[in-house]
C-alpha cells in the first residue's frame, strides 16, 4: 500500500463517519413534519438530534482538511468542476444550522414553525445535492488535457442521476427515521417506527432503480475499475436496506439504524473505491484520467502528516464518544433541550 492510498483511506474513514453521523440529522429533518404534528412533538424530535449535529459537522471539516492537504490536485479539479452543485449543499448546511439556533429564540408558534420548515427544506436540499454529487462522481467525466473539469448540465438529466436523487432522499429519510425510533420514547418512537416500515420499501425500490440505471449507463460502466468490489458493495447496500426493513417490522430500531448505516457506507465506498486506481475517470480516454498518485501531494509531504492525522483521529473519536455519553438516554415529549 502506498502512502497516497493510505491517505485516501483516512479521508474515506472520516467521510463515511460524517455521512453516517450527519445523515441522522439530514434524515430527521426530512421527516420532521411527519413525526411531529404539533409544536411540542416537533420540539422533542429536534431535541433528539440537536446535541449531535454540531459534532457531526466536525467529521466533514476534518475530511475536507485531509482532502485539501493530501490531494490538492484532485480537490482543485473535482471541486472546481462540481462547484455549482456544491453551492446548494453548503448553503443548505448553513441554513440548517441557523434554523436549529433560531427556532427557540421566539416563543411564538409561527416563528418556530417557520424555522422548522426551513430545517426540513435545508435537509431536503442536502439530500438532493448528495444524490447529484454522488451520481456525477461515479461516472466518466469530461476531463481533458488541460486538467480542467467542465461538467455539462445535461448530465443532470441522465437516468442514472435522476435515479440517484430519490434514492438519496429515501435512504437519508429512512436513516433519520431509524435513529428517531431508537432515540425517542413513547408515542413518538412508535410513530417513527411506523414511518420506518413505510420508508423501507421505498428506499429499497429507489436503490434498486439506481442500480439498474447504473448498469445501463455507459458513463458509469466506464468508471468502474473494480467490478467485483462494486458488485459486492452494491449487494451490501441492498442487504442493508432489506435488513433495515426487517428490523423495523420486528420492532428493533437500533438494528434498523445499523442497516441504513450499511447503505450509506456502501454508497460512499462504491463512489470512492469503485474506480480505483483512478480518482477521476475521463470520458476522453484513459490518458486524461487522474490516478491516485497523480492527484495526491508529494510523498515527502504526506508521510509526516499521515502520522499527525493518526494521532488526532482518536481525539476526534473520543470527543464524539463523549458527546454520545453526555446526551445518552431517550427523549420524550416535554424533554428539555437547548435546541
């Protein structure tokens, strides 16, 4: 294993941590209007996820730090090419944070309802954005000899992209609902469990449709560098969706949450590892594609920084664990919370 591959693995670990942890917030925000029919119930749902959402964002900040420091060429090429699609995601992340903080700054029901609507809208934009970004990254893209990535807008209308968007929304919604069912108590937990039983088949159907669309998409087939690995990860994702649905029907939301986490894990690994040794597969041919080594910083830079990251990573995980411990316990209607 090269230092570049090891660095990519560290980035993948942090990004997967973000996707699973913050996916709870995105999912809970999506289903907030369905779980909370009045202000008190919606407040309980927000309190269930509120203590975690700031800590979850640390994962993506750390992941982006590794990406910028370890793969400056890839980061400059990919993020500049997909810049128009990242803007809505970043804006929605900021708007989501504002809604958490603002909803309790006034006691008027209309004020709270406004910011709860903003929260749901921001989470929907994030889920849609991840569907678009993930579908675009897992396909051959028009990277030319000038190493400038120009993503045409018509790729957004490709069947694979259009199939990935509802799959992303459905999986995030299922993930957040599973977390809510495990975290909440009483009738709210029962409502979340009932909603999870309905979302399970929807998530499974949309995931299968995205897989089928990918099989028939030439750009996706060109990007696959490890077909065996991709097939195994796809099977893992489908199995996670099925397991989530089975555990929901058996009244075991914690295990259902593990199932939906496997779906997000497999999706991230398909995009990140499915096209190795390339970071970007060019639709203009193999010569224009960017390998892991070509997109990474010099090994002399990565070696010392790698050990620094290995030291800091346990600190991040310990802080996350401390957050879980402090906020442990179930939430019911009327529970007191900062958010």
